[in-house]
């Protein structure tokens, strides 16, 4: 598989109806974080963990709607420092390994033996990392917009690549930096976002978040731009994302996910990736497919990065129905 939009002749599938959680709570960690989580759908259904993007993006009610609530036990959580988790925008004790431990704590707390992982963008990164660490706890995976946390991918988005497609938006992004700071955009933003000047921090956070909001989908979404640049969201999103990017996900070795993919090749998995994704280019999914031949790769024509794009929605829902 891997051809564009293999299901063009198949009826498009909509999101499932709006639902509310039947349970919510906080996990108290040993190192000062409180992790928000919620459960939706069927209490005795097939367990699925929704792994949101960013890092620092948090969950939204939309993410409850990709799985049939009559068949799935849908678990969502806000990763450290973002969404409803506390403390807000905190970087201390906030690494990929801490998040994996949080996922395991949540699984044990809820009495789940193993679950489906449903993650997009950074959520695909974290899902892969969790599965590599705990393959016995993963029954299957649905991944979107593959991001492997390689330096080349970060360079594409913040140095030379995406700016060729969005030069106007990129000019707005770097306008908050001095000429000297523009030689290393991610590090320069990180310095401002972790500094003590609140006004400079907020300005940098809004610029960082606006850049991502502008490039997420083929069609612009003014509502997304407004949401991404609200002060509370932008500060958490930009601080946490830049924190992970300057540290290359805290993996400790380049190409960590590809190097260890053999640990998960037995796990059934589907990848949905937009052909015109400019945030995480389809080359990422292609490289993962070469290392993991068994994975089902669906490159979706006429689609970008956002999980809300119509064809992406349809293919994700198709995948959740197949695994149900």
C-alpha cells in the first residue's frame, strides 16, 4: 500500500457524534505534576488512548469523535504542562520518558491490560516511543502525520523548506527575532520563551504558535489561528514544543525511532498521512514504511497535516472501524 487516496471511490466517513466524558480525573505524579485524563464511550469497550500533538497541544473535544463510542473505551489525557494538566507550561521533569511513564501510570490506574494508540504529529512520535518501550501493552496503532523527531525535520520547518511555501508567514515568524538570532531560530525562540521578560515571552509564543497554525492545513482557518494565539495556549504550546525540539525529544541518539522499530514490527498499525503535509512531510512516513514494511501506509491526496481535514477524517475513522 502507499498509493494516493486509495479510497477515493469509497463513501467518505464522518466523525462520530459529540459525546461527553463519563469520568474525569487527575493523576498525581511523584515529581510534582498533575495529569488530567478523561474517559468516554463504552466502559467495557476496546480501550484506546488518544495521544495528542505538539508537544504542548493538549486534547480537544474533537478528539473524542474518531472512534465509535458504542465499541470503544476512549481515554484522553493532557500531557505534562499543557491543556488541563498542572502546573501550566512547566518544563521541569518534562521529557518523552516522563510522558511514557505517565501513560503507563494511567494504564495501570484504569486497569487496562493493553490498548490501541491513536496519535498524530508529535502524538505519532510519542506513540512510537511508548510502543518501543512497552510493546506488550499495545494491541494496535493508528498514526497520522508521522514525525520522527529528526534534526532534518526540524530544519525543514524552522530553517529551510516550509518557508519556501509560506515565505510571508515565515517572515512574520522571524520578525520578532534580531538578525543575529535568526541563525538558529529554534534556540533563539527557546531562549525568549524561557526568559524572565513576560512580554517578550508572550510575543515569541504567539509568533511561534501562529506559524504552526498557518501551515497545518491546505485551507486557512482563522478560528485555529485565534485559538493558537490565545496567551494561555500559545505560551504552553511554544515553551513545551521548543523545549522538546532543542533537545531532539530527549532520545539521546539520532534516528532513535527508526533504529528501534524492530521492537514493534509485530504490532498491527495503520498510518494516515496527507500528501501535501508541509509540517511533517510525507517523506517521514515513507522512511518509517521502509524500516517497517508490515505497516499499512495510506498517503491521502489533497490533504495537509491537520486531523480535521475531510479526507484525513474519513481515513482515520475508516481505520478505527477496521480495528474495532
